[in-house]
């Protein structure tokens, strides 16, 4: 790849988002440890017992941030200033969403509402939340959250952004358990799909020469000045 000045590798990406990746790997290891110690039921009912009035208000808002339309709208806004960044955000979302949907239909796992259908009297449900029953594994909102937040950490090149983006993704993932829409393992797997698929997608796509040249360097309302390398 000597003739491609834009070629990047995973080490390069890691160097730019390590304050996102390191705490994520620690979290993922913790999740795997918890899963080996406790059962699905124990984890679910522990989290289900942590409800507060503030949580009932704030976590539906976090869930909305993990919706695909939020990423699409944000990506379109970014396109006004940078077609490259917009393309990376939107294609990263699209690819990880496709992987998530394929896994959902492959595993076809019931969500908590259906899995515990005979125990609804012991479960807490947040008022106003439409309960879903099918395609639980993995959590699509969590996939979207970790993919988009990792991509933003990579693109906007601010070391102080990594940790807030990581925490935002975690809050979105946790909201799916808080609202009884997903199990612990759905969210953990969703985060892994979002992070690892996005890492390899960024490595491949952001190494393409075309995305760094010509009109891709600017946006629909902002045009970049000619330069050698970004």
C-alpha cells in the first residue's frame, strides 16, 4: 500500500480512540465475567429491580438516541460540512445494522416480555413503553450506539470526546435492559458487533483514496481548501 498515502491500519485507529477502546474492553471482560457467574434470570431481575422515577424519565430518552433515524439525521447534518465524515457515519451504521438484523433473524430469540410471559406480575414495566416480544439477540439500539459513538470518536479527533462517547453508548445499551426490551447478553453482544465491525469498516473504507480527495473533502455548504493530506 506504499502508493496509497491514506492507508491506515487498526493500530492507527486504536491510537486515535484508545480512550474509548480500553474502557470498552474492560467493560466487555466484566460483562463476560458476570455472565459466567449469574444466570439470565438473576441478571434480568436484578436490573429490573433498580427502577427510579428519574430512570423512568431519562432512559427512554437514551433509547431514542440509539434509534437508527437519529444516526441518519446526524449523518445528513454532518454532510453539510464533510461528505467523508458523513459517509463513514452512515455506512458504518448501515453495515452494522445489517449484521445485527441478520443475527436477530438467525437466532430469533424471545425478548424478556415473551420469555417471562408467566411472570409479568413480578416484572416492572416503564409506563408508555411499547413492549416487544421477538428478535432479542443482539440489541440493535446497542449496535447502533457503539458503532456511531466509536465512529464519532475516530472522526472528530478530540481525546476528551472518547470517554463521553463511550459513556453515552453505555447508557443507551443499559436503557434497553432498563426498559425490559433486551437481556444482558443481547446488549453485550450488540456492543461487540458495534465496536468490532465498525473498527474493521473504518480501517477498510477510510483507507480508500477517493474519500480523501475532491468533493469528499468538503460538504454541501462548506468547501475545503486544497491541501495535500488531511
